[in-house]
């Protein structure tokens, strides 16, 4: 799994916020993914509601294809101030969202990889995921993102607050993620790794024939 960095340009965050109708100076959280229960949107909304009294300028944007699960969430949560609930977005809008946000949240419990983490890192953003599925092998905890226990809403809120209270740490993690994507997860780099694997197999088979 890899990304094409030329399709994920780093943009001016303020311009992206202007196009999205988001305030320039407020901390913005982003949930990006299909709105199915295991992706963790319900927990993100609960954590957001915990944080809002202490951070009244905090925003949350949730973007992704709706499901029956998200339809059940809307009556309970769409009244929240500073909550922007979007359905499908274009690639251009997705790039704006990634560049406009301060933290990407995806506390999913069943990811085979989680390419959205790579997309956030391509925009230089820190990420928060769950200790579940493949996510702990994608996120280097405390280096390019943070991990939370599945279902621990208070823990998720605490990790979010940690990053919005420490913008320098958030930038440091986002840049570490950017460096990791460049080094390991571009399509070109993944192609090199696969090609090297094939060459190794061929070399081993040739040695057997000698």
C-alpha cells in the first residue's frame, strides 16, 4: 500500500479553511472514512463533546460515505456547535480537509492497514488511532501519532487535548509522519520493495538449480 504524493499536495491551511468555511485560528479535528460503526465515529463524537466545554472554539469535521450507523448518530449529535458533518467529498475537498485540520482521528477497530493515516501524514498532520487491527504497526506511537485503547472515550479525549494544547508536538509528529511516508510509503518505494522481493525469489531459485 502506497500513496502518490503528487496527488496529495501540501496546501496553505488558511486557504483550505476559507474554502471549507472553517475559522482560521480554531483547532480543527478531522474524522475521515466510511461512517460505519467499527471506524469509531461515535467515540470521536463523545470525545468531542467532552472537550467542548473546556475548548469552546474546538471544531470537528466528519467526512465520508454515510451508512445506517451514521444515520442513527445524526439525531443525537448534529446539534453540537462547531460540528460539520459531510458525506462523500471529492479528492480536492479531501485534500483541503487534510490540510485544514490539526489532527486526524480514526480510532477504528478493524483496519487492515489504514491508508488515511498516510494521507494525513502527506499533509504533515499528526494522527490518533486505536490499538487494534493493523493500526499499531502503522503508527509509531509518540513519534508520528498517538494510540488509544478501543472504546476508551476519556482516553481519546485526553490524547486529543494533549495535541491541541501542544501545537509544537503536533507539528513534530506531523513532520515525522511526512518523513516516514516519503521514505517508506510512496507508490515508487513500494514498487521497489516488491521488485526486490521478486529478484530475491528468482535468485534463490537459480541457486537451487546450480
